[in-house]
């Protein structure tokens, strides 16, 4: 048994895993969709039941609200109303997925360096993780920061890599750093920083969304994700292409 653990530790030495927050580490759909529905209703943007908004969790609000009929002024107003009502209760409305704590223990115990890369405001992400007992697992918790002009997934991933002291050159066959997320925005944001992504099926993606976006694999359970991340060799390379707007995505004030 001990020899197996030693082999695993040797195999994963130097690996770093960046994980998305909403839909990957924690289930936050109910709180986000309910407060988003109320916020849009408060600015006269019509009725959008929470059940119809699940598929919009992940990207910045500015990226999808116009398609729901909101004009630019309503987008700004709805975003402000959402932040006013959701942020104070976000932690209590977010819960780790079953098996997630066990996964984090498993990865940490063999020496994998863990970090969070979320489009959520960084200050709010820190509160959610701390209140759910997850903050101590991560070397860096990175999120959107409008004051620092850090907006969109690619910018967040780049900031996390910088704070970890990691550099991935374009075209480099880099097999020690991996992104994990539940939406195509995770795949594209990581690809813009020359990283591959493993998708997770328990989040908010549409069927086939992750593989179509370029994820190298999709895990069905946290246990399966652990098996992928602890494999003796990461043979994948980044095949996805970052979206043209990936580095300069819309303002973080609208991120969930």
C-alpha cells in the first residue's frame, strides 16, 4: 500500500490544478438564478423564471442579458441589484458538491498544488470558500477584480498562474498544469493561457458543450476526476482555441 502511495506522489510531483468555483467546486445554481430573476424583474426586464436561467451561469452578465431583452441601462441596473441582494447571502446559498472535500483531500495528500480560478469577484469567492471550509486547500484563490481590470476567465487564469510563479509559453507541451471547469468559458479561458481543461459533468453545461469546446476529457464524478488528475502521465495537450475576446472579456461587475 505504501509503495503505491509513493509511486503516486512521484508521478504527480510538480502538478498544479486550477479549479472553477460555481458548478465545479460548489453548487450555487439556486441562489444565483433566484436572485438574477428578481434583479431583472426589479428593473422592468420582464419575467425570467429561475429555471430558465440555469444555462446562463458562468459567463459575465453583459454577455447574455441583451439576448434576454435587456438594454444597456437595464444590464447595469440589474447587475447592481443582483450584487446588492446576492452577495451578502452567496456563501449560505453555495454548497460543496458531494465528494468534493474527499477529492481535495486526495489531491492535497499527494502534493498536487491547488488553486481556484473563477469569474466570480475574488473577494466574494474567498468568502464562499472560507464559509464552506474549503479555503485552506488552495495556494491561490483568483477571481475577477474590476478595480484591477481583471475581467473574464482568461485574465483570471493568467493572474492565478502569475501568482503561482508559473509561465506557460505558446505552443509549449505543458503537462503539469490543468484547468478543471464546467462550462465552455473555462475551456476557452484556459486555452487562451495555453492550458488544457478537464470538464466536469455535474455543473451547468449543455450536453456535449465541454467536448465541443475542446475539453480533453469530461469527468462524471469527483472520484473519476481524481483518477484523471492522479494518472501517471498527463498525455493531453491543449487543443482548444481561446475565443477572440477571451483576454478582454466583458466587465467583471456582471459575473455571477
